[in-house]
C-alpha cells in the first residue's frame, strides 16, 4: 500500500471540512459530507461520509489471513478513538465538533478512493452500553450523576445549579442503562445537559437554568437569500405557538405526616392565547415535603410547555449550538427580533471534491436547521418513565453484626435484594423499609418485626423501585417452619424465639380431628389481665401444677362448690386468718387428728354442745357427760388443791403474701414493659413461730423484727 501523503493545509479561500481520528495521519481521510445533530438533553450524533486512498482501513491482515508488510490502521485504531470534525472558511476555523467513534463502516471503492462512514458520539454515549441494577442511599442527585460519569472516565463535568437538590434517602437504578438512569434522574430534578463541542474534550454541562448561556453574534435574517449567500445569515425563520397544559397539580403522601395534603399547583403565565383550564394532575409526585413539591411541580409545568412557543429556521452559520443564546435582527415581523435560546441544531455539509474525479463539479456547501424558544423561557426536559417493578420481590432482612433484630422507631427494617451485588449484607444494605402488619392503629394493633436473616416479600408502591414496602414473609431452606410438614399440617402456630437466648413463646392450635388443642407456652412469665368478668368452663378434668408458690388475692368474696369429694394435702403448715366468724357444718362426722397438740383459745367463751355425749380423755382420766349424768374418773380427784392449768403453744397464723402486680405495656407505646413487682417477704416457718411464742410466754425478749417476721403477736 502506498505511503499516505502529507497532511494538506486548508486553503486560504473557500469553505472546507477536515477530519482527524486518533493518531491516524491527518490527510488519510477526507470529508465527503456530514450530518451532525445536537440538542439539549440529547446525545449529539454525527454521521460522516469519508473517503481515503487506503482501501483497507480497519483491516489488519490480508484477505487470506496473512499479515501484510505495511498494514492499514486496524479497527482498534479507529473505534472509540477521539475524532474531530472542523469547518474552515478562508483558512479560519469556524467550528469544530469533538467526540469519539462509535461506528465505522467500509463502503465501495473507486479507482483511487474508498468510501467509509464514521458515526461520532460523545463519551457520554458509553453510559448507554452499561446496564445495571443498584441502590444509592442518602446521596444528592448530582453526587449520583458524578458517580455514573466518573465510572466511565468522564471527570470534567460542570454542574451549574442555582437550586441545590437535597439528598435522596433511597434511589434505585433498576434494570436500566447508566445513560437512561442519568437522563431520568436529571429530568426529575428539572436539569438539562449540553456539550461544549468546541473543546478538545467536550465537557458535559448539567444545569437547571440558562442564565449563563453563551451569546452568539447577532444573526441577520435574510429570507430573500434562500441559502445562496456566502454571508452569515438566517435565511428562513418561522414561529409556532402550540396549545399545551396551562397548569400542573401534583400530590403525594408521606407516612410521617399522613393527614397532611401534600399537594402543589403551578400555573403558566401569558395564557392570553389559550384556555387556562387545561390542568395536568399527577400522583404520586415523588416528593415528601413542600419545598420539593413546589420545585417538582414548577419543573413539570416548564417541561410540559417546553415546545409551546417554538421558532424554527435555517442558516449557514456553523456556530449555532444547542444551549446558545441567539440575538435575531432584521426579521420582517418585529416581535421576532429578540433573543432566542437554541434548543436543537442539525448541521449538514457536503464536500464532493473529496472524491476527486468521482465527485463532480458541485461546490462545498454548509447549512443547518435549528429550533429555538424565547430566551426568557426556561427549557426543561420532559420526564422519562421510570422502570416499573413487575411485581413483588424476595429480600433478606439485614442488620449489624451481632444483632438479631434491627429496626427504627417506626418498626422499619433493612433488607438485601438478591440482585444487589454491591450490598455488604449489613445495616447499610438498604434504606429503612416499612413493614406491613396485620393491624395498625393508634397505639394498638399487631406488631411482629422480621428479624435479621428472615426472608420477606417486598412490594413497591405504584411500581416505584424507590418506594419498597414489606408485605409478607416466607420460609426457605434455612428458616424452616416450627413443625415438620406435612406431618403437622393441621397445626396453626405462632411461635417466637428468645432474643439472644434459647427458648420461645408459643401459641398453637391443633385441628386434627379428636386431637383438637390450644397450646400456650410462656418461656418465662405469663401475665393475664381481665378488666371485667372472667368465665371459665371445663367440661372434663382440670389439672394445675405449680412447681413453686401459688399466691392469690381475692378482694371480695370467694365461693367454692364441690359436688363430689375434696381432698387437700398440705406438706407443711397451714395458716388461716378470718376477719369475722368461722362457720363450719358437716352433715355427718367431723374427724380430726393432731400428732402432738390441739389448742383452741377463745377470747370470751368456748361452748361445746353435744346432743348425746361429750367425753374428754387425757392420761387415763376422763370426763363424760351424757343423759345419765356426769362421770368423772381418774387416779386422784383434785378440787381446789393448788396446781396450774396446762398451756398450749398458741396460734401462730402467718399472713399471706400478696400477688405480684401485672406487667402492663407502657402507655407511651415504646414497647417497654413494667415487670411484675414480686414481694420478697418469705413465709415464716412453723417451728420459728413456736419458738417465738414460747419465748413470749416465758417473759423472754422478742424483738419487733422477729415478731413482724412471725406474722402475728404472742
């Protein structure tokens, strides 16, 4: 292949287009023609028709696969390489377009030239090749966009924002390209983007206003030229008005203030030429406070009306660029002689001489078609549809290491989605997610928090990936049901697990025929509170086993009816204190036996009334009273012969211990509980009581503490 000629200089007169790709020789490619489009919030795209004396560009080997001695530039020297298209007039640079090669095609070959086609796009185009799903937390929108750009090596982005955007608690890129996510997020904030194409590396400018737009030299409108003049001019300019929405109303909801009507309205100005009742209402507005609501509503209105007043025209000025301010003069309609903001330009150039003898005699030409809006208007991009979640998703509850339960004051938890490959599986895996409960009222309802490691079902409000909510729970291979299935398929179970310990509380219902059962298990305490009556009917047996003490306090009457036999076995002492009289009636015999002593004491009198016989027996002597008379028998009969009466041990009734108070939930609803107040006063032992009584009878000292401990006086 012949050696490429030296790079030619642009001629000193006339219009010329040149192109340079990467490190390729400047004279290797000649521009036959191009069409280059640019617009606000759009990727610029240029399609270049080129010609070269080298018929094998992008082919590094011969047709049979053998390496040639002087290979042509290979594809890797062309694709994704920087490219610059320049427009010259009389040796002066008028405009250059810089980007990267995204497409390269080889066309037909002539006698001396081979045709090629190159597509030029900005480095931002690479973001469209990246498709991802990930979560951004507590980041501002501009910080999120910077992350996307810097990942692709775009570090010279200019953020020109008059209104700073607050942090987004939770922002999800879900099954969309980085470019689509960037454009969607920018449009939601009302930001546009544009490129400075005259720079070596066209910087990306992201802005929420047009106050700093570059002002171009004044353009003269010359409609009679018809595009044939060589003088810079606008040779066609028309203005169009469209009927668009006159107002926007947006509404949303936040659980932090559920009763507040989070609604905002924005109305367009200058509605003399159309009706004002065309209202655009939308819900949800994707805002959670008034400041965001006002900004989002105004941005939505300006986006819906970004083409309500549009001018379109044609010119031969290559310096027209999207985002530039254009002063127009000499139009026959005076009200159009004003400043305009260019929103779109399509540049077209033809240079048939690049094909040499195959190009004919047509001259080099350039023209563009453009659109613009009045410069005092704010142009904002139309919002892009966010990806909709197709349905519920599975997630695992996460939290800090060493914890079993992790929640906030609203009962929200954090989760890790299986698709989130960046998650660290900790308390930073997601934002706080609300949890659906079976019943939710004002300090009443149902509350069961999913714990770390539990699998949950996550739904999305309005299909919005930024608004997840937990609506269900599921078992999996690790977290299995409380009882084996299908063996225990008839059981309905509510079983908890002790926090950071072993054990559980459980309420179980068994519905197997002839085995029906309600089972209740308290791992530690069981507190029951009935504010009024309690009725209990047991139609068969009732069994109660208390392995320690049972303490009861009945503040009114206690009635007990036993239709059959009652048996009571007391292993130690039995104490009974009666505030009034004690009545006992036995239909037949009352039989009692004491191992050592029976002592009855009355403050006033003791009456023993026997219908037939009364007998007192002691130590071989007895006294018998019956209808036949009084019989007194003993070894010696002593009457007024001295001596002293016998004494008993005296009663030593122990006062009962009162029950502990019932633990009740705190009225603040914060989940804290007042634990039962259990009395620490032990029940006195009978032998201790007898010792104290004997000491009192014998005149020995008894301290008040011991007397109080005994539960009575001697």
